[in-house]
């Protein structure tokens, strides 16, 4: 699980018996350093390597990875920061710097798209890669994987794009789309407030994968190992 310090998806696969690892430049907040590879994920994308988890144990990967699920940083790729790329709203020198950062982020994203692995999923919000690369194979929301309408943690909207290779689209539940205005209220403009509006901190939306989505990925793309 590339770029996953939360370990939500990693833990979901581990719960079903898979030998799954998270990899990130940050130490994990998911509580399992023994499954976490601390460092750059690009050198190990092709498999056929030896990795070391934070408990100091080395693990030999003898072939390609069976599955790569990547969560590349979206700070410069998301549509949330659109104003930062507009010369009408932002100073030219800041726009130039922002585009440089976006270019680097897009190249990093493409490393996963081009990785030599039979099954891949790349996750990102709606943004630059939808047009610079291609449209995603699926757009999901947490409520599509919530247990019920009373599941307040997950019965929310938060558009997440999935670019898939060798994997089926995730099957979702039949719950209706939440009424954001009823849950979060309205903005001063009158527009319904969303999950992103409510949980944005210092301009960055929390990127932890929702448990229902992580569980669906593990169950539908991995299944239980007997």
C-alpha cells in the first residue's frame, strides 16, 4: 500500500490473511510498524527486492507485487486548490511555483500508473489527473460502503477516484446519497456544507481511507486466505 501511513487498507488485507505492507515517508499512525516500510516507495515498485519493515525484519519479495494500491499525495492535484493556479487570483510567481509542484506530483502519480504489476489501483480526489492522464474507472464515496444511514463516520460524501488495472470496480451498497445540508448545515453562500468543508484543516483535507472502503478493497480484490 504505497503512500499509506494510516495503514487502513493494509490492516484490512492483513485481517484476511494477506502479506500486505504499507510504505510511506512518514511513520505509521495505524499502530503496526512491523508491517510498515519507512521510506520512498518508488525503488521497490517493481518487486524482486528485499524490504525492511520498521521492526528491523527483512522480507524478500521474490517476484512482482501481486497488487499495488497507491494513494499519491493530492495537495497539488486536487481541484480544491484551483484558485492557486489562476493568475486572476494569485500572484504570477506563486502560480509558477504551484505548477512546478503540480508537475512533480503528476509525474509521481504516473510512476504508479506505469508500474509493472498485474493488478493496480490508484486513489486520488477529482482533480488534474482526470484530464492530464485519463478519466478514472470509478468514482466512489464513503456512504457507498457505510453499514447504514446511522453510520455517522462513513455515511458522508467525499468523491474519490479510482484508476484500475486488472481489477473490477468495487461493488457498493444501495444506500441513498446523504443530504449534506441536513448533516453539516450550509455555507454563508447558502451552498450545502460538505465533509471536505467540515474537516479541512490548514487547507488540507484529511486523507485517511475510510474503513468501509478499505474493507471493500480487501474483500473484493483480495478475499480471505484459508
